[in-house]
C-alpha cells in the first residue's frame, strides 16, 4: 500500500513538474509563438532554397552531361565544375555568413532572402550531381534509339532521357530536400528567427533546456515525416507505368 | 546554343533579384526614445536582447524588430553595414567595438543599468565564492583589476597566481570569450576581468581554474547540467535566471548602451 502511494506521489509530482515546465516554456508570455513564427521562416527558407536549388542543379547537370556526351560547352562546363568544387568544399554556415556579411555588405536586405539564396546555391551543387547521376544512369542505347528514330539531341534528352532520369533520382532528391530542411537550422547565425533559433530564444528566457530542445526536435521530425510521405507518394505515382 | 541563353537569363534574374532587394534607409537614432520602429541588433541571450524583446512585446517600441546575433561583434558588423539601426550591448564591450570601428558612437543615455555576478548552481560553493569576493574587495585586488581592465590605467597590473601554489582539484568556468574586456582571446589564451577574478577566487579556494568557451546562450544550461561549475561572462542577475541558478554577490555593475552609426 505504502509502495503504491510513493509511486503515486512520485508520478503526481513528476506530472506537476512537467506541467509547470510546459507552462513556463510555451504558455507564459505566449512563448509558443517563437516556435510557430520560427517554423514559418524555416519552411519559407527551405521551400525557396529548394526551388532555386533544383533550377540551378538542373541547369548545371544539363551543362555537365551535354559536355560529357557531345564535347560542347567547354567554358560553361569549367564554370560548373568550379561552382561544384567551391560549394561542396566549404561548410554551408560559412557560405551563409559570406553571402550575408561579404556579398551583401552594406546592403539592408531581408535575411530570409539571403538565406534562400545561400541555401539555394548550396543545395544546387548537390542537386546537380544527383541529376547528373540520373542522366548518366540511362543506358546509352536510349539516346542512340532516339537519334535513329529521327529525334534531335535536345528532343531525345527531353522526351526520352529526362523522364526516366527524374524517376530514378527521386529518392535521392527527397533525401536532399530533408537534408536541406535540417541544414537551415544554422540560419540563426545571420540573426534569422528560424525554428531552432525560436527554441534558443525560449531557452534564453526560461533557462530550461529540456522542453524547448525536445519540442524543436519533434517539430523537425514531424516535418520530415510529412516530406517523406509526399516523396513516397510521388514515387508510387511515377512507378505506375513500370512493368512488374 | 540555347542553353547559354538560359544560363545567362538565370544569372541576370539572380542579379536583378539581389538588386531589387537592396535599398531601405537607416533610421537616425539620437536617444533611447528613437529606438521606436528601429531595427535593433543584440547578442542572443544577453539581457540587452531580453529587455528589447520584452519592450517590443509590451508595445513600447512600436514596429521595432530585434535581431539576435551569435556575438556582439557580428551585431556591430551588421550595424556598420547598415543592416540594422542600433545595437544594444554592455558598455565596456561597446567601448572596445567603437574604438576598433570607425564611424560608430555610443549614445550618452544608457538603455538600462544592471549588476554583474557569477552564476552557480551549488549553495555551498556560492558561500565560498561570496567570501572570496568579499576578501578580494577588501584587499584591493578587485579595484586593481577594475583599474586595469575597465579604467585602462597603465600602472595597474592584471592578476597573477601566487608562486608555488598547489591545487586540489579544479573548477570549470563556462564563458563566452567574445566580450572584451570581460573575456576575450589574447595570444590564444582567454583573458579578461572575469577570468582574473575567477582565477583569484579559485586560488583562494585552492582549486585550479579551467575555462570552457561556449556560446553565451549555453552557459546557464551548462551550469544546470553540471558541465561547468560556474559561469562568469559579464552576466547580469535577473529574476528569470535566479529561478534556475544561484548568483554570487555582484562584483561590478554594467550598463546596457546603444551603439549607432555616426
């Protein structure tokens, strides 16, 4: 009987402590708003950077494969290689600060725009290699077949190679999207209030690390799960035409 | 080749976008009252940032925005580049930043006055620290250090440990060494007023001082979770902080001032 009472007291106390901590970290002074407004910024940056990254990456991949297949575009290919080397060879947080403090020196600019540009340029390098591997994975016979049917290089690329390539790289692209979302957590370095920074601000006001950090982690996890589900759905739709 | 045109077009678009996002005028700030509607920078987790954030939420600063940087230096850089209108920061680091950067000045009216102390999470240790601080105040060591670091008196000396001292164990101090003259790097070691005071206290307690340099907003958490024994980083005593850690008696006062462009 005593034993159960002790356990019961302990659970009540723990629950009370949790409730107090929850109140202090999220309810008091509307602190949850730091998380929601931070989440909006995180999603904005991720979405913007994703679009910029895919456009950039697609162009770079086209330049690189066209050069490999036809030997044309020598200068652009050199430029693309330089871009890949520099961007993949330096940490994204350093690139972010260079864009903010060096490239946009002396300019009053919305930091979210800066982050979209920095993360977009960064992501573009990885997306480029993903697309390139997709294009290279298509059997050369496909190109030869297209050309012998009277399609020119560009038509074959667009109508035969690309649709197959994109389908092949979709899992890798989804992975890059998830990585990008989590990488934006360093946006706080240029004073953006993103999700991570929102949690940091709450920690700075309440000095309890437990709940804010766990809440931030849980929100990222939920977003990633949603993204995974979306990619999975897209993969299944594109797989409809597969032979089983 | 059409691809060249696409690439050139994309480059032009990026350029146009970046140019379009330029502009925006900075606000002239002559006193604390002018902070209304301004873009204000501060170091994340400092009382400067907390007070500004509270004042914004209480509607005292109109449409003002707060941008929390990782260090005071980055906030000052953003101010110099015209990205923000003012930086709220402690007086002594503010002086160093203004000295090292042309075209900046400190407003004569402070934002707020406050007490600095050492944060701890151990009542027994706190009493020992308080006693040591009282002794340092009495024998003039504290005044000498303030003279050296704050008043820049050339005759004053920084603290040196007595020769032949033997230590029994060590105490870990959490700090953020980007806050001159309280703590900063010189010749690859961390020095400053807080470091000297901490070393003097530890010498009195017969403990070796070990310094752990971390982000400012991690210091209190590091003490709470036992990763450090105490924190000394030009830290102000506040009600919220007192709920989570103990503070020693105050060893000096600080002033939150406003830095603006000249």
